[in-house]
C-alpha cells in the first residue's frame, strides 16, 4: 500500500483510499487523471518499470 501509484506526484494507494474515505471520492485520483489528460504526466519517465 506504500508503493507509489503515481510516480509524478508521489501518491500511494493508501493516500488515495484515505482521500476517498475522507471526501466520498478521491480528489487525488481526479487530479492525477486530469494531469494525465492535460499531458502533465511523466510516469513513463519516472516509473522504475517505464509505465
């Protein structure tokens, strides 16, 4: 659960789950998806496995 889900922003699965419990939905996940759509994601470069 401590492994990053997003290497661009450093959020873990636990961060996203806690955020979803706190807000009824994950604002972190929404921000990650919006950044990906806008081309602001560098996970392919930053992820150790190139994903």
